[in-house]
């Protein structure tokens, strides 16, 4: 049970959190997102304060709550992105004739504010967790960040199933940056990296000296395993959106 409960908890957090994001993204794209964004910001600030308070709590419950706070912080960033509040200075569709570095630079400008905010949060959580017995929030957020960077780069380089139909209205201009094509070498390397990270986290969990550390590693390992599933959905018609009651042509907005 000390293994099953964290894994099931990680699965539920992923499913429930993603579903809630879909609901909030739809609501924000049908009206002014300011009120929802303000509420989400209050929740995120509370989560950040909780991370600081949990630093010395070296228990499985403390690890689980730290993980939950990381998911809330991640949800704030995702909601800010999906609602179009924090994206990047470039809001035009990518010109079809852009190639190579020019296309990459255009793509980064389209999401730079979002990406820099995520990176800054990783740094802040790292500083806050440095030397602390409970670094569950930092590890979970870092896993989410690394896996999301990998997924975004794969979408940028092109995959068979980019799921562009899921882009909410305020992000439709990004669809031009997500080509549909056969996976290349980067996909194979990134998928191998995701699987290796997943295996590493689960193996380390079996070797963890304390229940709290084991819980921390199992929760983050579950996130890494789910990232592997999301990467797989880029090359196979898995239609994961069905887990939240969305059909194959329905956007989150």
C-alpha cells in the first residue's frame, strides 16, 4: 500500500488537474479571464506559502502535500497560458516560409513569457527547497517542466498526431508552429530520456531510506510515466482527451 497509494494519488492529481484546466480554459475563452486569473493567482500564492511551510516536514503526508502544491503552481502557469494571459509577444501565426533558426526564434517569441515564468518558478522552488528535508514540490515541478519542454519541442519539430484541435481560441495562432509529420530522431531520443527518467525515479523509490523520500519519488515517477504516455499519444491515435469527456474534434476552449 505504501507504493500503491502514492501512484494512485499521482494518477488522480494528473487526471483531476487536467480536467479542471480544461473546464477553466473553456470558461476563460468565453469571457474575460481576469476574474478567474485573479482567483487562480490567490490559490498559487497560497501554494507557494505552503511549500515554504512544508520544508521541514519530512513525512509521507508532507511529501504528498508538497506534491499537491507543485501541481497547483503548475496549474496556475497552464491556466495563464491556455487563457492567453501569459504567452509571448508574438501573436501572429508563423509564416509558412520560415525555416531553421528563424522559425525557432519565432516560435520561442510566441511562448517566451510562459516559458521564462516556468523556468523562474523552477529556480525559486529550487532555492526554497535547498537543503530542506522536504523537496517534493521542487522535484515534482521540475519533472513536469522537463517533460513539458520535451513535449513542446517534439510538437515544434513535428509528430503524426499533434492534436491541434485541442488548442483554445486564444492560442490558435500556435497551430502553425505544430506540423504534422513523421517523428524524427529527436522524438526517439526524447522518448528514451523520458522512459529512462521514469525508471530512475521508480528504482530510486525502492532504494529510498525513508517513507517520505519514497513517497516523493513515487509521486514524481508517476508524473514521468504519464509524460511517457503523453509522448506516445503524439505518434499513436490514443485520443487521451476522451478521459475527460472530450470528443476527437472538440477544443479545450
